[in-house]
């Protein structure tokens, strides 16, 4: 049986877009296209926006795992677990949760009088279906880990706010997506099962390019898949 490693939130979203992309990410990482400077800049602005969101809930503990290696994530998740078992009122930033092989990092987790509130930060105005899938996966992992939030929220840009300008907490909006996320829980369970199974077989590599290659994101294996498909066509 092949090792699948941990399934992070971004791996889950990648796999939802295309299981082959997840397979390649796990097995042919070096064949990815390098991120463009524009994409790197978008990531940087997104990270800045995430850090600004901490100011909505000041005084929390930064739990960011120092690296994204599985062993580090598991230790980080265990630390979060121990803290949540100990404190009924606490704010955690970048808190890891794990229900093997699924892992997620919640941008902001607020425990108040024993109840847990989760806040995922997204640096755009609209809440897309991908963001809801993303939040649904996090809810899934947190609840399976024994820490189901009573409320799942998305922190995003207010209408009219511009990510390219200097932003303040007043430019942020919090939207409760608990109902949508709960409705997606059985889908998440099924998708996780399908992705784990797709990671077990090389048949996943037979998935051809299609509309999924650009939606919801440009897949970073487009060049690789294009080359592979050409090779297959010229092979007698
Ligand atoms: S390029 Fe298309 S077919 Fe290839 S892995 Fe990406 S999404 Fe899948």
C-alpha cells in the first residue's frame, strides 16, 4: 500500500480540483511549474491580511508550526490539543488540528467559556464555493479531532476595500458560514475517501486535461500534463 502522507487543507482543495494534481504533488513534486511573481505577490498580500486579522482577536498565542513537515504538524496539533484541554478561555492563531491522515491549520481559534469559535481568513470580498469547501474541510478535521467549533466564520474583505491599499481591521468583515459548512460534512467525508483511494493507484495518472486544469485555480502541473499527453500520442 502506498504512503499517502498527511492530507492538508490545500492538498484537499487541490485534490477536489483534480485527484491527479494531488497525486503528482505527492509523487512528482519537482515537475510543478514555479509560481509566478504575481502569484507570490498575491500570497504575500494574503499573508499580510491574515496577520492583520489577528488584531480582531488580540492577545492570542501564535501556534504556527515552524515547518510544514508531517512530524512538525503532528507535534503542533498535539500542543494545540493539550492547550485546549487545559484552557476554557484562550485565543490561538494558526492552530493545527489533526485526525490522521487529515490535518488543518485554523487561522484563528477562539475558545470562550469552553466554546470554540473558528475564523478562516480570506483576502477577497466574495465567499466562493472553494472557500466554503475549504472551511468545511477544516470543520471536518477539527470535529473529528474532538474540537468541533460551535461557529465557523470566514473573515474577508469588506465591499469596496482594496487589497492593494493599506488595510485596517475596519476593512474586514466576518461572515458566519456554519450552516453551509455543516451541510457539506458528508461530502467532505466522501471526498477524503476518494482522494485516499486515488493516491493508491497509478490509474489516477490517466485523468486527461480538461476544464478542471484552470478552475478554480490554474493547476501548476499543466506543462507536465501537456508534455505527458504529447508523449503518449507519439508512442507507437
Ligand atoms: S494539469 Fe489538469 S489534468 Fe493535469 S494534474 Fe492539473 S488539473 Fe489535473
